[in-house]
C-alpha cells in the first residue's frame, strides 16, 4: 500500500508556508505518496477537516503569502472547546490512525514545535519544519518567513527616513519579533536606524535621549528608533523579573495573585512604544511620531530567499519520511538541511546572543543600543 502523510500549518502565518506545502506536496506526489492537509493547525486534525494536497491544489501557490490550509494558535492539550480549554490530544491520535497516516508534518514556530513534540510522545511519527518571522527557533540557521519580514521592515525604515528628515522628527518604529530581537536588529541595521532597542538589551531611556540629542547637535535633526515589540526599559525589566519570580514562588504554593499581576504588567507593556516616544519628546524637545508595523510584516508574498528555503525544507521532509526518520525538526544548515531531535527544540527559544556579529556591527557604525 502506498504511504500517506498529513501536514498542518500552526501558529502565526508567515510568508513561505505555501511554498513549503507545495515543495512537500510535489515531492511526495512524484513518488506516489498521498498528502492530506489539515485545516487551521491542530484544530483541523482534531476535527478531521482536510484538503488533499495534489495536482491543482499545489499549483500557483509558490508566490502566495499566508497558508492555503489556514492556521490557528490552538494547542492539542489546551484546545478551546465551547468555553473550556480541553486536552484533545487523544482525538488527534485517533484521527491520525483513522486516516492511516504514516507521518504528520507540522509547520510552525516555537509553540508548534512544543505541541508536535507532545504528539510525538503519544507515538505519532512526527516531522516539523521551522517557520516564524521571529527567527527564534533553536538549532536551525534560520526559519522561513524571517527574510520576507526583514525585507518589509527594512523597506519601512527606508521610507520613514525621508519623512523624519523633512519634519526634523524622531520616528519610533515598532517591529515584531515576540521576545527576540532578530527582526528589529536586522531591519534596524539594514535600514540604518540610529537607535535599535531589543529585548536582549534592556534600555536606559536617558542613553537613548542623549544619543538623539548628540545627533541633533551634530546637525542631524531627525532620528529613527527601531524598537522590538518585546524591548523593555531597565526599570520595566526589573519589574518583570520581580513579577516572574513571584509567580515561580507562588506556583509551588498554588496561589494565583502573582499570575494576575504579571498579566496586568503584560497589558501595560503593550503601550510601551507610545510611552517611549512621549518620553523621548520630553527629554529631547524634538517632536516624535510612532509607526507600528504589526501584521504588515507577516502578510504578502514570500521573498526569493524564503521561497528557496521553504522549498528546500518541504522537499527534504519527504526524503526523511521515506527514510523513516521521525521525531525530528528539519533544520536549515548552511546550503543543506539537517534533522535535529525534536526534544532538543521543544520549549526552547533562540534570542540574539550579546556577542552576535550584528550587535558588534551596529555598535561599530555608531548605533545606540540603549545601554
Ligand atoms: O510569532 C510571530 C508573531 O508575528 C510575533 O512576532 C508577534 O508577537 C505575534 O506573532 C503576533 O501574533 P498574533 O498574530 O496572534 O497577534
């Protein structure tokens, strides 16, 4: 009997997901392997909602953003059902068996790697691919989606330059990336931002203001501040650490007050880019404006580099399935690919190391990193 494989896309969408589905689907079709795509991430597997990926379904999708399968952030063991969060793992195992699948390929970021690992522990043959614009998955050189988002954020910074220059303003541009600074650092460096603030380096607002005033005195009456959505001032960082440690202490005693305080702090943090711009106005006497790039960074066509990467990883997945190599993430390594054990990926996050060459280059060209 010929093989059947399932595939799903989970977590936030990224450019390149369709390219990966196409690569996987076409490579499978060429050797007579059937591919079933499940809609909306793990939810579609639970509900057994599917689309056969073959022939015409795989045509014309290489260049299209998003995912033809749809996606969701639902987790197998905490699935919203009615007004409850239920562990629906067994329903997924059941549907995997019911469809006589030989393997399930999960395309996703950190959360998806963790969920896929849990399904692996239930005995399913799992393979994952690393996708996220945040580029924060461990043990892969890069994840697909990152290059496309980097291009969008860099172009935005390029465009903001002329308006900031004309109006002699500070423009604070917020870049996505969750709790990792890859996107803000990469786009800030490529776009020549004057200040780059990332979660890995809690910032001192006085240092940022001083860098802007110094530019002003040197006749450059505008500044571009690229700030990662996860960046924090030193003060906020201290508070965050304190609340986190309260939660850890309370977890042992089963209390809930710390968790509520942490959630409240997360809500407060959502406005931090606006507060940063206001404070910089006060400290520099320059006018400021804020641009939040948001989901623009995730939408639209994948870059050529992401199409190549996603196709490389999608086709490689079929090779590993044929060779019965399961329980792995197919990582990008140099020009090739490498299978890394899922247990070494699940639950980990790759942040920017402080000795990363991009940080050194930013400092060398005089960019203020807020420290
Ligand atoms: O993980 C990708 C990402 O775009 C993050 O950069 C961002 O914090 C988050 O997803 C936004 O998620 P949502 O689309 O669910 O608002």
